[in-house]
């Protein structure tokens, strides 16, 4: 009897198997749900910081362009390179804009900002390419990134963006890094002979001018982003104005030449493609990120510029350049860490508010009942 009581009947065994099977299925579904939630969390995290990701990708493309411009310096002057580059960008931007249904016409207010952005951007680009062809790529790129200091001030003045102690500290670090990398003779007398041999005065002046115009362009783009002006429309107008204006500037910097068959033409095509992708990502990123954060994060282009210059041109950065680059990277990481911290804190606050909301509603209902009884 005891044996019979401990034995398992087929029906009981079947029920137990079903029970175990049900348990396994539930466990599998639980693990699947956990994986799904983890995946959603990762995607949500990436999406919330997509502006930063676009800035980094854009910096890689921009650094590659710098090396290409330097490779073309003996054959094509900087203004013609800019004109041809934007001609290719226009060729790629127009179909994309039409395909997305972006209206090509603009209101008077939009047209004003589009023209202002295009003019400042074109001048900055011509000066930038001139500097690339008259300085070492890494040094020129470093000088450009004094722009965050100007951007922060302009953003505070015209956009009323926050400007706290950390922002000021990272800007000081960035400027110090730029000066150490550029090694101007008035600060580094021992490096004067090296700097003078590879970095012309005209190139340095062009780099500083590019820095100021780039900062102005960033602030204008930020305003345009708040006005919901389509990025493709911005690029389209920019490409038209830049290709025409830079073409008019060619006689000031040489003469028009026909690019040689082979490597020169391939490099120009690559320059146009990288310019289109880099500018599209950068323009879109500025509609998502604070102007000063995007500008300082983009200083990582200095790192990529030195890396690509070493890989493709065989130019080795010296110790001082490494120290300056490290300062710029640290400044970027500090701002990125602050933004991530603020995003997490904001999410926590939203969760706390959502948890308190039902309680507040219940209190309101109770007050309504009391009012009715009164």
C-alpha cells in the first residue's frame, strides 16, 4: 500500500511532466523577455545619445578629408578643391532631398539663415583647406579646435545656453591643448625652426580665421535646428553657395586646372563622398546636441588627423603634440560624462514623478469627495 502510494500513475506522471514542461516554457519565456528588455535598453541608450555618435563618425570622415586635401596640394589649389568638393556634394544631396520630399523653396526667414550659414561655412572651408595645404595636417586641425571657446561665448550671448564652471574649465583645457599641439614660436622658441619649416604664417592665419568662422557657423546651425529647418535643405543651399563662391575665389589662390586622370580624380570623388556623409551627420547632430558639447566632442578630429597623417603621410607627432591631444581628449570625455550623468538623472526624476503621480491623483480624488460632502 505504501509502495502503491509512492508509485506514480501514468496520469500523474503526465501531469507532472506537463507541469515541468510548463515550468521550462515559462523559464524560457522569462529568459527571452530578459534578453528582449536588455536589447531594448541598449537600443534606447544608443538612441538617446545618437547625436554624440553622429559627431564621432563625422569627425572620422572630416579627418580623412584633411589628409586627401594635403595629398592634392601639389596639383590643385585649395579653392578649386572646395568648389569641386561641393559640386560633388550637390550632385549627391539633390536626389536625396527630392527623394525625402524636402521642399526646395524657403521662407524669407529660412532663406536668411540658409544664406548666412552657407556664406560663413564656405569661408571657413576655404580657409581650412588653405591651412591644410600650408601646414601639417595635425597642427592645422588642432588650431581649428580653438573654436569651442568662441562657440561657447556666442552660444551664451545669442542662444542663452548654459555656461558653467565645467564648460569654462574644459574650454581652457582645449585651448591649452591646441596651443601645445600647434607650438607657436612665441611660446615654444625651441620649436621655431621646425614650425617655420612646415607651417607658414599664411597657413596659421588661415587656420585662426577658420576657427572663428566655424564657431559662427555652429551657432547659426543651432538656431536653424531650433527652427526645424530640414538638414537636407541646409546642405543643399550650402552646396550651391559654396560651389559658386569658392569657384569665384580660385583666381585669388592660383588658377583652374584640370585634375589628372587616376589618383587625383579618385581622391576628389572620395573627398566629395566623405564631405557629403560627414556634413550630413554633423548638421543632423547639431539639431540634437548642445552646441558647445558637439563642438568640444568634435575635437577628437585632432586625434584622427594625427593618426591618419601618420598612416598615409608618414608624419610622426612629437611629444608636445601628444600632450596637447591628451588635454583635448580629456576635455571631451569630461563633457560627455557630464551629459550622460545629466541624462540618467533626468530619467530618474521622470521615474520618480511617474511614481508619485498616482498618489497625487488619489489625494485629489479624496479632496473632491470632501468638497462634495461639504
